[in-house]
């Protein structure tokens, strides 16, 4: 017999909202709420403030789609970045991953998802038109398509390549192959085939 | 090569605070932050408000230790509860679990943890003194000790029993046995032994 208990409306509301975070279910939301109450000054109040601050001040960059307090964002606005290369990614999380790797010094373009017939996501739902506009600028020489290596990601990559063919830019994509530190035994056939086909002189 | 990227100080701060929630690490905190930004009005701002509200208004009940906006809490204050029985639990989460089961109509007493020599938790760190004070009242006839069935929980149960022996109350504890819906094959020896020893006529 499971009955939904009431912990008081404020707490109920908090637990319900916490359980909407990815990775937290109802049980872990309750644990989180209790832990927050135990650490009111060190975590709970600062978290409340941080949420309000970010909700107020952080918005997508109108040029590239990155999230920042300024528009254009600090990457689009930086003089240290290579203006001739645009890397196309699905999501801001992918931009963060590339920035963490620190291997790319160009600009980004977040398209905001993938084409998906099942989910009813068409080209107009993604920021592809603005990408073409940017690619038409004289300064841009290369567009690197770094969508995920999933079926939807690759479909989107092909669509973007097609739309960019009238722009005077080189279109490249990330290499497929063996992940650094990966063991061959654990890799799928597709990755191994791609790694073999793209083998390079030692 | 892993470099800590900066996502802008507001976002960094939010991600850092989110990663302190139980069940969220740095990666899931980043995912949570991105999802929150996508749902600013439906989740992010309400969550900020809920956190501030709970931090401001929810406090432990000075009688039983339950968390509520009122003091005494709605359980201590309710006329429908059985004032003659006090159930001793470790944590507010345990109180919530018992309330969800809906099988107990008495009052609670949250001691706030267990005795633990390793973690340096002694009797003075728990709300045991206030429990004894409550148990001395004429109205109280039974104290049910419902600490967890762990070593520390049982040690604490024995200590509390010892301290309550001068109070004129019956001291009981939760039954050990086969969990409802549980399979014998998966149970540990201790539980099976307890279930056998406490067998009851059919």
C-alpha cells in the first residue's frame, strides 16, 4: 500500500521541482531536499540565488547559440578566436565538451538538436538558416560538422552539407576511429571498419 | 588532456552548486543546468523560489524534529494523532517513509542520526535528552524504537532503551522478518534467522 504523503506544501513543491532534474527521481529528490535543508546557508540559499541569476542573465548568443551573459557571447566576441572556421554542433553541451578538450580555436554554431522525422523536428526547427548566412561571409573558409555520430546526427550532417554546397567554404567532419585509450576488443564493427578505412601512415 | 572549461561565472557557480546535490556529479550537473535553462519559466524560476521559500520557512519542530513551516509541526499539533505513542526514528526521511505507509497514527521523535564511534557521534549530538523528557510525561505509554536495522542503528536502539528504563513506558521495536513480496532465496542469513525465531501461528 503506497500512499502519497504530504510533507507540507512548500516542501512538496520543492521535491516535485527537484524530481524534474535529469538524474533525480522522486526518491533522490526527497534525499536532495533533506540535504539542502541541512545545508541552508552553504548550498540552499546560494543555489536559489544562482538559479535566479542564470535565469535572468544567461541567454543564447544570437550569432552562435552558445549560452552566455553577453550577446554576442565571449567566444564570438573574442579576438583570439579563428574567425575563418565554424564548428557546427548539436547542443551547448557539445560546445562545452570541445572547449574542455581545448583543441579548437575557431567559432561555433549550435543548431539546437537533430533532424528527426519521428520527433517531428524539421530543418525550420533548427538554427540552420543562420548557419548558411554566416557561411556566406567572406571571412569563413571552413565549416566543420561535428554533430553526434548517431543516425539522426549523421542525417543532419548530410542535410547541412547539402544546404552549404552553394557557399564558398570547405566542409569537413570529425574523424571516426578508435577512441584514445580504447581497446579494440570492446569496439563495435562500425567503428573498427571506419578506423581501418581511414588508416594513416605511421 | 582534460581542461576545466569556464562556461561564464554565473553558469559555473550554478553547475558547481548543482553538483553538490546527492545523485548528481559534475556531468549530470551540467546536463541539469542546460535543461533548466531550456525550461526557465516552468522549472528554473519556480525552483529558485521554492528553494528560497523552504530555506526561509521550513525548520525542525522543536518537539519532535520533523521539518515543517509551523512549530510545533502539523503532526505534533494534530488532535487526530495518538499522543500515547512515540516512534523514534533516525532521520526525517524515515518519518516520511512511515507516513507514506500510513500505518502509524502516533507521534514521532527524530534523533537525527546514530551513535557512531568512527564518525565521532556521541549521545550529546543526538536528540536523545529531549526524547527522555517527552517519555517522562504521563500521557506517553509506549516508545517504539524504529532506528535502521544497521549495526549503528541497533547500537543506538540499545542505548536509547537503556536510557529510557527509568521512564514508565513500554519500549518496543520494529519486527525483523521477511519483507513483504521478498523471496527467501535472496534474503541474508540474519533476516531468515530472525524471521524463523519470530515465527507466529498461522
